C-alpha cells in the first residue's frame, strides 16, 4: 500500500511525504527540520523510515529544511544539478551523518531511492533548474508532484499521463489577482509563463490529464492573498467531474498537514473509494489515523 501525506503547502513552506513498503520519501522540505518532524508526528508519520529528500527546486519554501533533516537522518538529497548548486553544496556524493549525499535528478531520467523510482521533467519557473516529479512505488502506484510553474509543457503532460495521484499547484484566482492591490509588474510575474498556475489553468490541466486510474487530486500552493480553498475547489472540481473523475479532491493547507491519504494502483483503489464513500462526496478522503512504519 502507498500513502501520501501533505505536511503543508503554500508560500511559507511545502512538503509531501510518500510512504510505501515501510519507507518514506519526502518531496520538498520547505519547513525547518524541527517543524517537519512536528508535522510528521502530528499525523503519525514515522520519519525513521525516511530514505531520501527530493527537491523540486531551491527556493526556501521548498528546500528550507532539506539539508539539516538529511544530515540528521543520514539520507541523500535528490535534486537537479542546478538545484544542488543553488543550495551551495555541489559535489558531495557520499552520505551519512556529517556529510550530505547527493543523488542527481535529471529531466527525462530516472533515479531510484529505496522502494521508489523518481522521474523528472523540466518546468518553467524562476529557479535555476526546477523539476516536476513523479514517484512510482514498487506496487506500481504513481504519484506526481508539480509546484511553481506558469504553464504545463508537453513534457509535463507526458510525464503525468498515467498517475494514480497528483499534488499540483492551484495558486491563484485570476479575478482575485487583478484586484489584489499587487503592482502590475508583480501580477505579470505571477501570471507569466515562469510564475504560477491559476485555478482555471489547473482545472484545464487536470481535465486533460484525466484517465481512469487517477483517483486522488490534491490542490496545493494556494496564494493566501489571491485564492481560497473554496474558490480553488469550485473552479477545479467541476471540470474534473465533467471528464468522468470519480475520485477525491483535497485542498492542502499552509498551517496544518492533511490527514494521510491512501492511494493505489488501478481498479482496486477506485473500488475502495467507491465502497467507502458511496455517497459520492469528494470532500471525504480515505483517512488513515495510524502510525506508519
């Protein structure tokens, strides 16, 4: 069984834990190591099973606690060479307490870490070498994570074509951005191809990605000034439902982790969703309130 736990998401920090076969991969570590541990403990996530920390890019809201936590746990950081260089720690490749290991992630390549296989795709953002990532467990369950990109490329659409779960940014509402009071230059940066994805663009992207195996969607990295959970859900979910999506839609929070979500490979996971929540409500996730590991 594979689970995902969004420990928090927003402009002040992002982190997603994926657990399978008793091991945990952290995708982004945008909180302090102390805060990451506290959030993991709050949802019963055992970080003694941590096998690595994968980074989408070097900005502090995605990488703040990565180096310290990796050092504390004796696990490698997986990142693009550009991200690793931007963190100021190039060339260190043997890991263990006292020295941080580095495993390169490259667009179009694959990297193994514990029971997980990671694949990356270059995305458009104002970072040195940002990536969207897929993480595939041994049971075949595939999870996609994409933050901080202004528009989905064909490469990203191809990478995300066979997911069972996706954590994707739904950063801003277009009307709320225009009326936000931000200077026009800032609005253009946010809405530009190297900025962030709007709710409407996220809805279209997810609608295009839909295929029968997709059962879990998490909307993430919401702007606190130019978005709200209600607006994001109301924009995205109807498009997904119109494509035939029968799974669950969740909205990640900045200040609190989401409860752990069970995700699965193929029809079995979809049947579990339909059995457990036969009333069809999309705001009732399959929750696991149990310690992991």
